[in-house]
């Protein structure tokens, strides 16, 4: 088994967690300090990382580690440097950016999602490099903005950096599950435009709020229809059509019929569901006399469905079995990850696996088991060895 620096990967995870790398310019925060830590660690090992600005102040870090063992495939390890806000501090019992280790757990925002996974990819690659020559190469990537519009992953693909990659392991927290499938995400904005008028004179206006109410009821019906047409997926569950924001008028002017009402919808899909069809159906649901409707697609990320016999999945499963002594459990990603972009737009078979609980992300008192960080680092190193040498069962 490949030896990994257990202490080093835990300490580097702590260092990353201690950086509040939310995308929050108003508070002087960004991914850059976390990306700088990654760059410094890579250079310490003699790697030559390239920094690509996905957007001003939002760097992608990419290092290519050649195996020195001749021709071979290219494996990508992917993690992201941004984290979500810590939220209400009163809900935390630890410093969200303290990186404290207590009771066998490393606590803090991003500890699971996904700075431990990012650290594990770096240390796994370093371990394989130190173990001796291997064919091909590993592309180690720390990308920006996964928690937003995934501009880091889109920029990576647009720059042509995905073209030579044969498989990708995305180190999101999945509690030991191997996730070759992920739900799609379709986010819609529906603007309903009527005519402003005095609340005492409704006949002189066209109120878009009843149209919004009708739309909400119709969306519930649409969800049930989609669930009947597309039975629950083994790993991903049901299709969901969820209104998340309804906006119209102001509290200061409760005597005014607003001109516009807006509804935002988060649709989560499974393989086989057509996003364009759903967007068209939602547009048809908005038809109402006197009310103009416009449907905008804010996010369109199709589901990921990589075959379990793809080499990157097979290598990861074999590595999990070798390191843990247990049969791998296959699951699905309930949301979407950078892997969605890498697979759909970059053409890279991707699989998601990493340290941390599957449901812990974005919560107060986020944590990751220290032993799990080390275990996943070992699995990543073994998976890389098997993928690159084609030592597949």
C-alpha cells in the first residue's frame, strides 16, 4: 500500500479551514488566500502550478504532475477552494474558521465541503509521486466558485484544459460512497408582468400575484406528473420542482397592485429528464389573460450518469476495497458538483468520492472525521495508481 503523510494532510486541511474563503468582496473575502496556500504547498514539493483567473480575483490552480514512467492516461483530481458563509455564529459551538480538532473530528466551515477532500488529492498525488515512477500524469486542480455558478469549472473547460483528461475524481464529501451519478439542476426565473394600480381600484390594473399563485399550484402538478413519468432513480431519488423565491410588491406600499411578480424555481432532475422540455412546460403554465410572462434559465446542469464500468470508477472501487477491506457502496450526488461541468461540457468521465458526511455540508458545526481524511488520501493514491497503470480488476 502506498504510504501517505497522515499528519501532513490533516494539518494542511486545518490550514485551509482557517482561511475564510467565501466569495464575499464586501467583507474582503475571496478564494485567493486558500488558492495561495495550495500554490505554496505545490511549489514546496517542486511542482509548477499554473494560476488561471476564472474571474477577477477568483483563481483556478492547476498543476500537472508527470509520472516519469512513460506514456499513459491523464487523471484529474478536482476540488474547490470556496466555501459557503458561516451564517449565524450563535448556531456554532466552535469557531467556524478555527480548524479545531476535538473528539477525533476536525471542525469548521469547509472541513467536509471540501477542504479535506482538496487536501487529500494533493497529498495522495504527492504520495504516488514519491513511491516511484508511474505512467501518464495527474492533473491536480483547485477551482473557484463551485458554490456559485461554477465559473471555475466552466473556465477550466473553456480554456481547453479538460481536453487531455481521461477521467476525473471529484473529492466532494460522500461518506465513503462512490457516486458516478449526480442529479441535474435547472433553475428558472419567471417574471409575470401586469399593470400597476391602486389597491382600491383593482379594475384599473392587472394583478400578477394571482397569476403567480396559479403558477405555484401548476408547478406542484407538474412535479407529480414528472415523477410518474420518471420513476425514482436507485441512487438519486425523485425529480423535484421546488419554488424557492416568490417576490412582488413592497411592505411600504401595501395599497399598490404591483406591476411585476417573480417566481424562482429550483428543478432537480434524474437521467432521462429533458431540461428544455421542462422549461417549455413552465413557460406554457404561465399563460394568463392580460399578464405577460417571461421564463429565464439561470442554471442548466444536466444529470451525470457515468457507467460503473468506466476505468475511473473501476479504479476507485478497487482502491476503496483494497484500503478499507470493505465492498464499495455506490450512491448518487443529491446536488450537482464541478463534475457536472467536467462531464457534460468537458467530456470527462467523472466520479465523486471524498471525506465527510453526505448531508453535513453548509450546516453549522460542520466537521469531518480525522481518520476519514487519512483513509480517503490512501484511497485516492491507490485509485490513481490503478487508473494510470491500468491495474484494474
